[in-house]
C-alpha cells in the first residue's frame, strides 16, 4: 500500500513530433483515499491525464507514478471509464458482466456490479448496442466497480445521465470510497454538482496544473474582497480583480492582515475555479507535495 495514488513531476504529453502539447510541466500529488475532481475547459488536458494514469498513453517527458509504481505496473489495480464508454456492442448486459468476472479472477465483486446495473432497471438480455447513452454509462461503471479497484479513473462519467441518476451513482461511488478506501479521480464540467462529493481538486488549464490540493485548504487560501476602487491590493496575490465605478472586487490570496474597511467573503469552489480559468496568468497553487513517490 502507498499513501499516494497519483504523483506527477514535470509531466508532459505531446501528440506527434510536431504536435502541440496536451500537458506540459505538470506537478502534483493525489493522496490515496481521496475523491478528486479534475476540472478544466475543453482541450485542457483532463482526458489525456487520466489516460496517462490508466497506462493507455505514455508520457513524452517527466514522471508519473500510480499507486507507487508505473501506470503499466498498476493497471490491474486501476479501474478506468473513458469518456466514450467503449463496450462490445454485440454482447448483452449479462455477458458483459461475465466478461468482467472472467478478466478479473479472484477479485471480482459481482454484487457491486449488479447493484449499479439493477439501479437502471436494465434487462440483462439487452445488447449493449440497444442501450441509451445513460444505460451504457451504467454498464461501464459496473465493470469498473466490479473490478474492486484501488484507484478509479472516470472521464466525464455522468455526462449522459439525468440528475436523479447522477445523484444515485455519485452516492454509489461515495460508498465505494468510504467502505473500501478507493481513490476516485473524475473529470467533470459541472463543478458545483461535485462540491459536496469531492474533497480534492485538480484544476488544469492550457495543459498545466493551476490548482491542486484539498478543496478546504484551497478555499481557505483565497478570499473575495470588496473595497474602494483605489484600494492597494499589494502585496497580496491577485487571482482576479474587477473595478466597477468606485468599487473594486477581487479574489486574492492574502499575504497578511487585510484592512478593516475591506469587506471579505469566502469564495465558493465554482467561483475559485472560474476566477483561475478567466485569468491564466494567475500564479498556480499546489497545497500537496509535488514530488513523485
């Protein structure tokens, strides 16, 4: 066992010799046993990072460790659901689950897989090609959870689900994390929806890590202030500032006590993420150790 699920140091991935960098100079550490949301705009590198951790892609530069070893070495201990939920269309739901059991002898959790499938009232005899997008998502998650992984990587897992199904499956994932100590890393565009479920954040923008750490610590490090337009924000780290008439509103990382006439509020996770994405020049912040274990 290791206390680090994923660790990256100077990690970079480029597609083709002349292609652009999907990720560049990424450094972060995801502690084991956490539920992490990986957020960022389209094309930021979220899917690439998860595919690297799953051992489906190789890094161009830098280092990446998964569960204390290489991504390839950890593959049997990792569950991965890609964004397009690839499954064999000619198989039935029951045949797909039997395949999962055959591919994971000795540590297949049939009950966990059946629970996810049964929640969607799926006919075990239905072929995958006849299922809706949300139903295919259920089967893919059932395969991943049935494997009883130490690390579960989910790329936009809830995109095809209605709000009720998303709430139910998030509950299933939380139970998995609590009962078995499973580390979960999931990418998503819906930040507000994950704020109550996830306790760790990895924000990627432009192929680089912008924020990484426990959500509570990242939020505590930032303050939203409202002051007169001529207020001096130095020496505080300014993530974003806007002046409207005589008023100044800013998201900062305080470097010391703030003036008593400044009005301060705690930002929400969504406000924090959006502010960093709107200002790519804002200094990055990582609150966990950035070395590869």
